């Protein structure tokens, strides 16, 4: 590693009621992969937005390549040599790869020349792309390649990556890591944000740890355990989720031949999905993003009634019931998109509690909302799941992503469902909060609730699931006991390999 490429000194940024960054100072060296760690609300997002020119610090200074650095907007940061791959892709499905890349360039070349550059760069870094393919036909891993190649075409000296492996299979993660190591060998620097601490330990040279907006430590991740890193982030120890040990009971949910057309030109149809789920059991469903996860949750929750197939809840056919009737029957759900789907952004936490719990928690009496009861229920969620918020009258959009995730998952858990279906329950949540959510799911299962967890976090699925099935292009593999599976086998299943293909690949 060389001299410092980026230096931050006393960076401070405050918003009404919260100091997001409080006198933060650290350096990123040339040719270094530098992790930025912290629990939800620690100030990571605000800090990288300041570096990328999306927010202006209230105090402090930055230097980049030995010069004062104060980008007023992202174009200033890009011209200086800073690029960023965001956690949420900013791509247009109906456009080609080349057209999407051109939209991010101030003076794009002719399409033919740009396509050639995309091919050259993508092949040089082991991220092959067809510049003429429509983005809507790409897998999540391929879409991430588009974002990375778009950044690499700028020839950046610093690449910021926010949760880059959240939508990748284990095999795709290895390809990404090889690319990042190649960039490091070329002398480029990478500022890497992730909640996956094992990845941080394997990949990153240095880690800066934030807590409540302040830098509390800088360390070498490989010299620390994942637990030590997590405890540095939260400032305290926390429990690892404990398995239940009890045998599952009778079948609570049974699905057969469930088929559903794609919701649009770039959605995924469900094809003859079938499985059973027992009381007290956790069934994990893994898959790369865009393989039917959202469609499966919508079909089970009743948001999109399936024209073919049957769903039995404790022996009762609920296939033709709507969402509220299914909730009344005991089937509750938590979707992946927390802001806009699981929660209304402009509504308060109390109002968002009423949206799904009005009938099960008896928050409506005689046609009128019992606001005192609703506030008490919202307060229970906040206290039980350690949601960092000024109060229950705070708008959902004002919470950090991780804190809102804790709130919407806690809201469903506290309603004591018979069956709970959740998609990405700990997405974007720090290690301690993720452990708390997983333990809450296991505790719920121990009380007899049947739980279906759809997740792209394989470590999570291996930790809490009794059985595992893979979703690929809308088809669900047979469920297998987790004890019989390896991460390599699971990665192959997620890629659509059948049992014979998996056995051959392992051999």
C-alpha cells in the first residue's frame, strides 16, 4: 500500500435531532481495500455521500491525492477520480447495457465505440458483458457488473462500494473479489461497506469502525474475529442465535402447483411451485435476486392471487382469499421493500402499525382507530426490537434503513402469526440487529409458528433454517435438510442446477 489517497479530518454533519457524523477522521491509502463498518445509523451512508458530493459537511476537511477535496456534487467527485457503486442499482430495464452506461457519462461516445470499450473493460476485469443486451433480461449479478463497469470506464482512483455482495451467489462473490483484488494490484483504492464480516476479514486490508457517528477504532480485519468486529461496532457483546432443538409439528402451510404470470415485461413467473411447511419449522428459500422471490411472497400473502395452484393453511384452502382474509386466518408476511411496500414513508410509526395490525391487535373499535392502543403497540415494537427513533410519531422515511427493517419485522412477529413469510428479514441490518431478528424468528418458531424465510444471505439461511430450497427462474427445488448441504452445493442449486448436475459438479 502506498501513500494516503483520501484523508478525512474532523468531518461533521448534523440533521435535526441527530448528529450523523461527529468529528470523523481517517485515511484511505493508495492500493488499499478499506472497510467502513458500523451498525445501522452509525453514519456510514452520510460519510460516503459527503465523499461522493451528495451531501455537504457542516465542518471538517477532506484531501484527495494531496489536494483539498470538497465536491459540491457527484460530477465533481467523478472528475477528481471517485466512483461509487450503490446498493440499489440505478438502471433502466428497457434500455441496453450500453445505453445505461451512456446515461452516466457527461459526454458519451458513439454507441459502437462505447460498446467496444464496455467489452474491453468487462473482459479485462473478469466481468464479461454484452453491451447490446437489454438490462431487464440480466440477472442481479450481471446488473451489478453493469454498475461496476460503468464506474471503471471513468478510470477512478477510488471506488466506493455499498453492500456489493447482497445479491450475489457464492460463485459470483468470488468473481467480484478477484476483480477488486486486481484493482488493488493496479494501485486503485476501494472503500467497502458491508455487514458481512467474514467477507470483510477475507478481503479488506484495513477497517474503520463508526459508532453513533464517531470513529471508535481502526484495525486490521484479518487479525480480528467476526464477533470482535461486531462487538466493536455496537460497543457491547451480543448473543448468537440459539437453535430450538424441538421437532417440527404438523403441517401448517401446504402449497401445490402454484403458478403466477410475470407482473410485467421484466418480472419472473412462478412455475409449479410446491412445498410444505410444518409448525415450529423454519424453511429457508435462497436464490439470486430476480428469480421470483417477490412474486412468491405476493402469491402467498394474497397480494397477487395465483390463477393456478392451491394453498392450504392448517388444512383450509385459502387460495382464493385476499390479503386481509389471509392475515385474519393467521398467515402474515413481511416484504423485501420496506419503504413503500412494508411501510408508508410519510406515515408515522404508529400509523404504520395500524396498517397491518388493526384487526389482529384490535386497534379499531366501532369503526374508529384507538390511537392510544396503536401507540402502545408501536412502542412495544420499538422497545422489543431496539428501534432507534425519537418517538413513535416519527415518519417511517426518517428512520435509517436498518431501523425501519427492525420495525416492520417486529410489527409482524408481535402479532403472533400461525405462519410468517418474510423476504430478506435482515437486509441492510448490522450484525447485532441481524442476530436479534434471527433469534426473534427462532423464538417464534419455538412457540409453534411456521416460518418461511426468503433470503439472499446464505449464512443467515444456514444458521436458522431446518430445510433449504432454491428458487431459480420461478421454479423451486425440492427442500433438503440444511445439515446435508454445503455452501458450494447451495450455490449450484441457486444457479438452477438439478440434483444430478450438482452431484456431477461436486464430484
